[in-house]
């Protein structure tokens, strides 16, 4: 039997740049907890120094998170309150913490989120692209083939697309967008809440030109926001048959080869099969 209640894990959002964005509640919680689990203890020590705090810290990052669960759980069991913070913004959002929160939830530990700064939401609120529906993809894959594949899978989504990108890959990402979504509106949000906060807007081609003209614009961490795909206009005549479409194509003077490509794109299936079907319809007339 113990004479104390288990402690609480506070998931605390910290500034993404401007230290004034730390909420008074977050500052109070950081001052009250027994210890802090931080993505990088050296980085977080600067925030604590700014607050005039000196707390025991332990690192919690992607390489040791699973191993930290039992240690942190033992502190909670002993009645200690713990704050989880990342280098910037809200923990778990493209930052460590998911494994810890999932495992502690499974053990019925008390977990309290302390909301605050998040680069994703900050960028969306100032970008000028639709925010009613959006898809967040975190960081795109580093390898070119995987990056293209990821963008290809998002290409037809009608929601606004949002992802994070690093300065040394931003040009490659814009080149991939130019290849697959050349006409889309794109916003690059960089250095959010900092002195050189910038929102760049344009097509991928225009943005590549801006970065080439001013290499300073390629510095800092990026939030990349891409306008969603145009909505698919549904035909008022949903009952149109495949043969009716093929006959209409032939009547408009579309060649058999081109008609087969159009049919495959609109209706699915193999071009060779549609080619044969068009040839058959053409031979009947």
C-alpha cells in the first residue's frame, strides 16, 4: 500500500520561436512538475533558464523513447508529476511522445495535455489557403522515389495538403511538386514567429525561382501548404454506358488510339481492351 496518489504526465506545448508564445499555464506547470522529459535536454535547458527554472531532466527522443516508458512510469507511480516537452511546438506532432502516451494510457496513468504553439496550425492560420479540411503528412520521405510516391498518393485529395520540410530538402520537394502538381497554389511558411518569419506564395515553378534568386529564403524549417485537387465534377448523366461514351468519342472525330487512352483514364481498364472495343464499334458503322 502507498500513501500517495500517482503523478500526472503533462504534455506541454512550448514555443516554436518567440518565447512570448509560452502560455502562462504551461509556465506554471513546468514550474510545478518534479521533472521534465525533453527531446533534447541541452536545447530545453535554454527555455528553463529563460523561465528561471532548474529542474531534473531526462532525454526522450525517437531512439530511446520505448526504453524510457518504464522509468517514467515508475516516477509517476511514486507520485511525481512529469512534463513532456519537445524542442519546439506540441509534442507528438512530428515529434517524440506517441509511444510514451500510448503506453501510459494503457497503464491508466493520468495524462493532461497543455495546449499551445504548433507550427502546423500557425502556418495554416496565415497562409490564405482553405482550412476547413486539410491533410497533414508530417515530413516527406527523404529519398526521391519515396517522396514522389507520397506526393502521387496525395495528388487527387481535395483537402489542403500540409507537411513539414527541412531547408536542405526544400528545393527537391518543390521540384517534385513541379513535376506532379505544377498548377497548384503553394505556400511556404518559414521561420514562424521568429524575426524573419516569411510566407512565400505561388506555383512550384515560381517558388523555385524565388529561392534561386534569394538563397536566404531556403533557410529555416518549412511548413509547406499545397492547395487541394480541384473537385471532380460528377456528370449529370450517371447512367451513360461505356459504349455510349465510345460512340460519342468516335462521332467527335477522336481517333481509336486516343479514344482508348481517354476511356482507360475515365473508366479504368487496359487501353488495349478499349482499343479493340473501339475498333469493333467503328467496324459496325
